[in-house]
C-alpha cells in the first residue's frame, strides 16, 4: 500500500539528491511508529531509492513555556520509539537541546546528508512554522504528509462554517480513508550507530535529563499521564472494555470517567485518530454497541478543528470569530465585569467559584480538564476578565503552560468556541451578548458537581490520581 497523494504536499521545487545517504523523516507532530503515513511515505521513498530511512526527533529548551511537564511527557515516549524503530530496521536520532547555547541546527546538518526530507503536515505551532519556512532553505525535496486526520486536510480546500457543513463532506469521503495504515517494511535496513547528535534516553534517567535542561522547572509533571505509546494503547483498551458502552450517556459527567482520556496522546501523536476510530468501530460491531457519539467527536469535531487551523491565518485570534459573534461581543465590550480577576489569579485557581477553581486545579495537577467542564471554565474567564482579548490571552497562556493537549487545533478551536466559533446566536445577556452562556446552576442540574469537587480535593491533598489510573479504581466505582 502506498500513501495516497491527497496526504502529501511537496513544499519546494528542489530535486531528490542522487548521492544522499538516507531518506530523512522529521518527526515533529506524529511521534509514533504505528499508523504513521509520514513514516510510511519516508520508507516508500527509501525503498524506491535503495536507501535506509532515518527518523529525526528533537526536543528543544527554546520553545515558549518549555517546562518539566511537557519535557517529561515528550521524553517518556523516546525509549519505546527507539525500540520500535530498531525492530523495523529504521534509524533514529533523538536530539535533546538542553541549553540555548547548544547547537540548534541539527536538523539542517542531517538534511545536508539526506536524499530527501519528509515531515509531518500539521497546521499549528512549531511544525506549521517549520513547514512554512524551512523547505525553501533546503537543496533537497521536502514533502509534508498528513497523518493527523483521517480524511486528509488537503481535500477540504476552504474553511467550514460549523460541524453541520463539514459533516456531510467527511462522511462522503470516510470509507475511502478509514482504512488501516500498514506497517512500513524497509528494503535496506539502517546499519551502524545513530548520528553523533543522538541522545540516548532511558526511562530511569528522564528526571535527571529534564532537570539538566534550561527550562521552567516550576511546572511539575502530570500526576496522571505518562507519555509512552504503551500507555496510549492501554488507555484505548480500557476505553473499549469499560467506557465505550456508557460514553453516550455519561460523557458529560466528569466524575463518571466515561471518556477516553486520549487527548494528550492524540496531541503529541503517540496514537492516531485513525487507529482509535478503527478500534472503536471494530469493538462496537463485535459487541453490538452504537459508537456514533464518540466517532462524531473523534472524526467530525476534531477534523473541523484541523480544518479551521489549516485555513485561519492565525487560529489564536478573535478576528476568526463569525461576524455575528464579533459584533455582539463588541457591542457589550464596556459591560461591567464583576468580579474581575487577573491572569495570575486565574492561573492559581483563586476565584470565588469552587467549581471553576476545581477545573483549574485539574489542569494544574493532571494537565487536562474534562471537556464539558472546560467549556464552563472558558466561559467564566470571559465573564470575569476586563476584556475578551484578556480572556483569550489567559486561556491560551494557561493551556500553553499547563496543558498536555495544548497548542493543538482542538485547543484553539475549543477556546474560540467559548466566544462563538462554530456556534449560533443565543438569547442576549450582559458581557456575552448573543454568545452562549453557561452557569453554575446549569452545571449542577446537568452534572454531579459535588462528586467532581471531592475528586479534585483528593488529587490536591494526596498528589496521586487513582481516578484515571490504568490500574486503580475510578471515581465511579468509589
């Protein structure tokens, strides 16, 4: 099986270098071996050219808000990545740039020896920046391959207004692309040691490696999530066995823990939405379950977010809101905000609202917030900030610093949803105008707020998380 052309963008006009030593895959978004169309494409090219494949993955101290939480999660996946690539006969170079004074051009040094380069096609953050600026600087062919979406982003050539406009387009194309991505098979194995820039990572040494980096050490690792591919696979199995059958009914009940808890792994590319969707479909078929609600979120809603991020000039700006939302928020820009909190008060969970504080503490401890409560979290930041721009900056800042699923198309889309993106006008009220409002009373009517408060208090008091542990009891069973 070859990678379909719809997944591939050729981003420069340079040729394949005839005397290249290897095909280089720059793994910047989909950090996995399994179900990875970009890796598969690199192997295809290597096989055509009679060359081995080298995977380059880097973690730098220089990205904004680099900290122990994000570094730890990234490094935790490296040993398993190395093992799986070695088994397939694919080379691996992992570079950890610990200090700003360390060399920052390792990719370019490797590209000088490559016949061609394959990279992840990802619409935001570092991979998007690199795909926009690097290809023109290289003398070799540079391809970006979409392995983030099930239906390739390239097929949706304009920005969709909402889920109801993208849904029929996704459904028409889904059967063609909802097929397994085969394991790559190299014809020429990587021989010899990794490049001299390679940093060997062993699980027991990760805390020391992180401590040696010139990053923010005030943001500790998540108490709940570990960044390995094996944990992503285990969480998927747990979801299929325990939660899929109750997802539709209990997904908006945070204390029920009926969701997949896969967002950090999808964001960092440890697992693909394609393999999750296939596994869910297969499990539902074999057990007589209906998985429509979960697949709607995983495919339609997620790919709506990628579509938005691909076609927005900058997905972190309020200018992306629909005209009605910008107009109504502007009309209420001078409405009184009472109370009104500073960014630091929000970040430190120091508001008058116990539920909001608990949501923020979940972010501080776990690195995620339950999706339904994150809507409430965002709406209240709008209500209690001096301006909508202040609210937007606070939400993005907290996600960039604390979230394991931040800097993601879903992050920006979900944040802007709080301001009216992909939504419709509602009844007019202060501050929000016709943008949807959410209240504490509504949360209490629809969800078990008290159970959630007890759970977050436990996390805060103990520093441990049996509720989402792969082995421990869930809150629903306590």
